[in-house]
């Protein structure tokens, strides 16, 4: 079954400023940046690859206008670079409405042979990086206090029911399901789900929503490089539609969670999967 055509934008995020990590490639982050721009948002991307970040910003600026897209190299394992990403968004647009924590790192290694370095690197990027960016986002989104500032006290800044800000984390179905060689990645993504729930409870009094998506299999060039054709075939066979997701299909659910259409959702992880139960 072929993927459908991506639907057009409907200005669901018009006038809002979004920060998206790991958004300079051809995967979910890059697709999310494009879909946010198509929905009217101003977007600031961060990515650990400096050259790729510049190229992505230049390409999107040519299509959507330089006033709506910017970016800076950002390794989410480095606190100073995380702060630089958020400071750029505030300097350029004076506000922060949406944060998408997309940065993550995978790999395959049997647990009995896994090194501390392999475990630690995946955890630091995927879970600790999400923590660092969520912390930075919450501090800024709630900074105004009740009734003022950047959405403090539940102020509906956008006038669309989205409240004081939205954070969307990229988890994975492996946070629920078992797969050989993925202990570090699965543990990190399960941690992202737990972090999402706890952050949502703490953020709710400030009108800030925190949710996550859990994709099963979204194809992009990097995944194809690090995954064997045999495993990709096995994973694809598990999908009810008989195909993998396109990155924009995950991005569309992120758009939903970032928009006023999900105004009563917080602390939830939405599975974006067609896998058989």
C-alpha cells in the first residue's frame, strides 16, 4: 500500500514560534520543521551537524522566507548549546510557544556485549537531551508568572486553546515493546515517556501541555544506513498497512499535539503506528 499525499497546511500554528531539535535532516525532525512552516509557524531548528543545519535553513528560507526560519548548531548533550538554541528563538521572535524534542540516538548491540560507552551515549542524547531541552523550555514558558509574560499561569497566548505553551517529545513504540539489541534505546524512550508524564503534571498549573509521539517505523536515509535490509523487511512486515511511515506522517501528529485541536491532552504518549497488536 502506497503512502497517501501529504495534506496541505491550514494555518493551525499561525503566528507561533517553535523550536525543533535534530531538525536539519530528512527524518522526522526535518519533516516537522517543514510541516510547522506549512502550518504558519516561525521555526528555529537545532542540529548537531553544523553544515547540515546551515543548508536546511537556507533551503527552507528560500521556500518560506528568511523571517520565518532560523537555526543554530545544537548538541543536546551540551547545556551551553541548548541554551544558545532557545536564546536564538527568543532573540529572533521574542517568544517561545512550541518545543519539539526530536533529538535521539539509536544503535544495535546485545545487552551482554553492550559497553558502558554505548549505553551512556544513547541515554545522554535520547533521554538526557530531552530532559535538558524540556527544562529550558519550561523555565522560559512559565517565566512570566500568573497572568503575564510568556504564557505563565495558563494564559492563552495564541487565543486557540493551546494555553501557555506546548512541548512534544519524540518517543518510540520500543518504550513499550521488546526488540533484540535495543535495550539502551528502549530504556531511553521509556524514560522519555515517563519524563513526559511527570513534566506534564508540573507544567499544567502554568497552562503548559507536554505530550509525546511514539512512532513504530518511519523511513529516512539515516535509518536505512544503520539498519540491515533484512531487519527493515521484518519490521515493515509487522505493519498493518504493509509499509513504513513517511516522516511527514509522524510530523502531522506532532502538528496536532502542538495545535489547539489537542487542548485537553497532556501527559499522553500517542502511538503513531500501524503495527499489529
